[in-house]
C-alpha cells in the first residue's frame, strides 16, 4: 500500500524562518508561490527581468528577483520552469548558489532521474508534484481544500529532507487532500508513459482514427466529430468522478454491450505489447535522450508534428462546431 501523508503528519514547520525561491511563474509556479505566500512562508519568485511574468508576479503582490538573486537568497529552491529549460538555467544561474545546507525542489523528476541536473553534495533534493494543473491547485487552496500531490526524496543530506518536503506540501495545500510517497524514478517513468501511451498520444490517435474511419465511409465530418471527439468529455467526466465502473453505470445498455464486446477487439493485446515497448523506451532512457536532442536541434520534429496536427480536418470541423457551443471555455 502507498504511504499517504496528511496535515497531522507534519511534526514541525521545516520552512519556518526560511526563504523559498520559486523559479518560474507559469501554471505551477504561479499557483505554488501564491499558495506558499498565503500560508505565511517567505517566497521569492525568480524570473527573467522585464519579462511578462515579472510584471504579472509583481502585480499579484509577489516579491520578484532575477533567477540568480532568488537562487542566492533561497534556502529552498523550487524549479518550476519547463523541463527542457531546466538544465541550462540550473547550470548558468542556480548551481553556483547551491551552498551546503540548501534544498533543491522539483515538481517533476525528469531532469534528476535522467541526470540532466546533478546536484552537488551537501544539498537536499526533493519533489512535491501536484496531480492537477496550476489553476486547480490555486482554486482548491482558496476554497480551503487541496489537490493531492506526490512526494519523493532523492537526497537527504540534512536528515530533514522529508520534513522540508512535507512542509512545502502543506504550504501549497496538498496535505489537506493527501500526499502519496513515491520515488523520482516512479514518478518520472509513469508520468511519461501515461502521457505517451494513454492521456495524450493514445487518446489523440484513437480520436483521429475514429473520425477518419467515419468520414472515409461517407458520413458527415460534423457527425463524426460529435461521436468521436465531442462526446469524449462526457465519458471522461463519468470516469473521473467515479472510476470506469461509474462510466458503465452511466451509459445505455446498448453502449455497455457494444463497448464491452467490441472495445477489446479494437484495443487488442497487441496494443498492450506496444505499450510495453513504449514503457521500455522510457525506462532505458531512450525517450529522454531523444527529447534532449530534439530540443538541441530546435524542436524540428515537434514543430512539424504540431503543424500536421493543426492541419488535420478534425480541427477545421471542430472550430466551426465549437462556435455553436458558447458554453465551452475556448482555448483557441
């Protein structure tokens, strides 16, 4: 069974009298730094001077400094910029300020697990990873609730790394919901696999193939869009709210029978074997090496793939149909 921590498990405030330097003010940086500040923790947001986030953070009452200044002043340095930027920023602006006794924090284990960032001796290294987007982390905190997080310790130089991590998790509100103990390896590998095989990659291909099959068979693209993409949210909401069995309880008997008998013929054991291969690429570092090289080359493959996705017929049809549904929060 997983070890789960709650607010009563915090023996003392390990962040009392310390400064937490949050590097980055994107989705997670903005939410976590504001939650920490409202929890009475001294927070310094480290940003590129003059950038858009600099002015936003100041306007929201945060104390702002350059990344180097924040890293120098911070007793705890939480890196919340995108994975592909972390190594360069760490080497150029953070590493020199990691004096003995400081703590280095993350919300995703990629750069530590794949040795893109190698912390010096004498420094605690931990992870507190909220299992929800930044806006939700902030909203739940403001409502007196919290988003569950994962917690991992990579280096425990001081003997108090877990206390620091738990105090940090409490500061962002996650201990209200519960924090599950894991490792950098487990968090990183399961996160990458889930994104690639199911949540982003798998679902994306399933939607497109369903749409293409119906359109190629002569059905109207608009109808195909509704049946293969639009209604997916209704199904996912049911699963999200009560598990897969809740979805089966919520759909018609016709959908139950069709889904349970035809689904396994579409997503076969062959797909499971391909998933295993995808996991192996994550485990052996092949995907990480590929992603690092992709960023060094200017993200050529990523940009081309995004362009192809934007030009798929489902996007044109979808934009027109979403204009008919004003209740949808638009991301375009």
